[in-house]
C-alpha cells in the first residue's frame, strides 16, 4: 500500500493499492520533492469519474508506469471534491496552457507546486512519454522549466486578479432585457438547454430565467424553461426507476448520460423543479421531486443524517451497466406490458447504447401512448409506475456502482436548500424533516464553537478546513430554513457564519471573497471564483446572502457590500449570462426584492405553509409564532392573533388578519 491508505476520501482510497507511491497533498510530499530534487506529479480526480478509472487501470495500476513515476517524481493524488482550491488552481493552468480542462487532471510541477504542464486523460504510452520528456528537461535544461513555471504562475495571478469597479454601474430593469438578448440565441428551443453537446443541466440558468419570464411575459423564455425541464425528465440522464439525475448528457438530445450521480446536481434540481411547479402546477414536476427525495433517503443518507457525495458511473467495469437493460431482461420483467415499455423507452434488441444495453429515454408525450394503446391518463401512469417498481426490485439485485460516502458541507447545504424549496411548493413534511435533519448533522459534526466549519466528514472524522463555498451555501440553506419554519435561530446562525466569512475570507481591496480562509496554508496563488458553473459561484452566493441578511437584520452595509460585488461582475454577467446566472439572480433581487411579508402570531407557521405554495420571487418572508426582537418583527406580536404585514420601500400596511386578502395582494404583484 502507498501513503493514501491513511486517508478517508473514497477517491484517494481507490488508489491506495496502486504500485505508484502516491502521497496525499501535504507539506511532507512537497518537502520530499524538494529534498530529492524531483518534479511533482499532481493528479486530480473524483470517485465517480469514469475517465479517472480508465486512466487508473491503464497507467496507475501498471508497474511500468509506476516505475517511471516512483523513480523520477513525487506523485500526489488529490480529490477535487475535498480540495476545490487546488483543483481550481491547476484547472486554471490547464485552461491557460491548452484552452481545455476536465478530469482526470494531471499536472507536472516544480517541488514548490508551481506548474510546468497540465493535461487531462493520457493513454499509457503518451503518459510515459510525457513523464520522461519533463524528467529529461529537469536534468538537462532545468532553467527552462523554472522559467516556464514562473510564466504560468504569473498568468495565474493575472487570471485571479479582479479589480474593484469603482464606478457604480447604473442598475436598472432594462439590463435584464439585454441579458436575455445576449442569451437567447445560445439556447436549444427544440431540445432545451444550451445548443450542442455535451449538455449539462445548469439548474441555476433556469431559476433565473423563471424570474425573468414572470416579469417579461416573454413566450420564448417560458418555452425554453418548459422544453428544458421536460426533455431532461424524458432523457436517459433522468433515472425514472430509482429517482435522481446523472451529471450530464453526452449528446444534444439528453438521451445518453454520463452516468455518475452527484448530490449537488440533484439538490439544485429539487429547487428548480419545485419552483417551476409553484408557477405552473404541472404534476410531472412534483413526481420528479418526490423520486429525488426517495433516492436521497434510500441510497444517499448516512446513519448520522448527512448526505453522501455521489454514485459512480461504472459498475462491473462498464459505464452505466447498473442503470441499463438488455432487451431480454426488460421482456422478462415487463411481461404483458413489454410492448408498451419498449415503445415508451425506445428499446431495441441490439441495444440503443453500448454492450447491447438499452438506456431508458422517452421521445413522446403521454398523450401519444394513450392514443396508441387506448389508455386513459390514469391507466398509462399506473402501468408505468407498476413497471418502474418491478424494475427497481430487479435492479437492486445487480452489482451496484460504488458510493462516494464522504459528506461535504457545501453539497449538503445545496441539498437542504432544494428540500426547503420542495417543501414550499408541495407542503409535504417529508421534505421539511429531511432538511432539518441534514442541517442538524452539519451543525453538529462540521461546525466549531467559533463558527469555523469543516468541509468534510467521513467515518466520524472531519479534517479539512472549509472553503468559501461551504460557508456561502450553508448560509443560503439556513436562510431558506428560516423562511419555511420561521425559526429565528436559523437566521442568527446564518448571521454568525456571515460575520466569520467576512473576517476570514474577505478581500478589502475589491470587495470579493477568496476561496480559502486566511487560516489556510498558502498556495502558489489565492483563488477567487466569480463565474457560475454546474455549481454556482461562492461569491455570487455570498452576494445573495449579504443582501438577504442585510434586509433581515437592517444592516445597510451588507446590502452595499452585495451591490459592490455585483458591480464588479456586472459587465461579465450581461455579456455572458449563461455562466453568470446566479449573479443575474442577484441583479434581479437588487431590482425587485422590494416586498417584505411578515407573519406573526399563533397560526403563523400554518398560514405560511399555505402562502408559500405560490411562486413569490419578489417577496422576502419572515415571521414568528411568539414575540421577537428582530428588526422586521419587533413590537408586532399580539396575543391570540395572527397578523400579516406587507411592507414595500420601507412603508408597511396596517396589520391584516385575513389570509385570503394577503394571498390576493401577493398574487397581484
């Protein structure tokens, strides 16, 4: 075994028996490289990554490759999910040097970590050639490598630099129309999502577009949201048998996924489908959320209440085998309904995927099958549900893909926010209980007395200081929990975490936040994220948090800090909104979050539950069942009454006791 045997990360432990003498990222590894005058190999991946497994099998399990690496290099394995700071630094290297990135990410660096070269997947022969090339350069022309490393490191510093936008941009509603104009031609109106392949789901894109669609009443915006949500649900990346979604589709029609299942995707999709359900009341969206919840409970929940990170793409050495079916298997399970299922899910004898396997994906609406098979809607849905149940029973007897059972604060917080949004939409207490239990886990096992957080938890152990994303999304989740429970404690926790984040992550020169705390080890550069990707930017989430906490606690300085952050990225958001959609939500909130609804009194919780089934993106909700000293609640409690206050532009209505009157006021907004 190598040095990874002492780690808790499932990804690192996957490599503990490699003949490569792997080290985890540590000062010991860097010192060893320095003392032995060897270059570093820094290989970054994650447990559910298919091509990481391929390269491990072809190269890192191979003794010839291992001999080259062990003789000439000090080799470090990094779980990108545990160390997003290292991942961002070296992914930026790949983008600077080659214009593309991905995982596995393989870097060759000087002993101090300054990078010389970065690439992704290498076949065995190519990898050996690359290793020997850089080893020979280090012996024969070391100055060339030092100069290369300095140039790349300087490029990293320039890439990370974000100046303070000293001129206050004139934020106005017309900017949202400009954003739409710059976005609309990049969207696929036939299949949903972004034009082309691969297709990532990017839930945050459609959360923003839903806000815009509500205001602009633009038919194209409504249509792209509807099309995207339906096509994703019909596609092979949606696990109709067990619930949840795979990470992305390799094609432009959502048919064949890359089969890994990530917690962060499904947490965001809970939010998206729940919010669009609030707006449209389409039953399919409710069913999708219900099955995501079932999957979380059945497959992703730790005995302590935290949520696991992901499920692998591979099982039995084949990508997607667990989720796919042979023609014969389906025929045996489906019995007399096989012809229907074959038609619904595009099943063929030779298989619609690799290895003679079939991915289950739909291309037609249910009305088509109702007509073809002379079924009512209820009969069609009943047959599908019955077959899905039988297929789940059959599938559970297969060899499962491995579970990455580490628990990440950031991803759990994203899931909590999704559960809160689902509770708002459906009023189902299962979502509320799950959200509270998961939050209790994070606050019990990942929080320190001084409000410092740990990022990870595994086997009773937390070892990694949390990053900006952990704090940002936890604050977001705490605010969401207050909004559905009216428990004041969640807002106070959120405010304390916000103060800690400002103290340890804030850059006073430009008003943004670093990814790493000032308590963390110094790396070759201190990263600062701004663009939104499959997980939104931590800085965008912090800008949202500052605005909301500023309103809840009447802290105008927080609102101004949020405005400054938005100002810094506003030009990029306008020009390339697809990758700044969470910032676009921050813009929307600064423009339109001008209504405050206060519900206070003995029935406040039940009345809130009734009100929140409606999509209310422009309303800041708070309340209590008892007296409160919070700025929006102070002196408003009256015994034996439940009162509603609607405030706009710091002017409040007289207290109202009739909930129907309040619902009418809010719906007319």
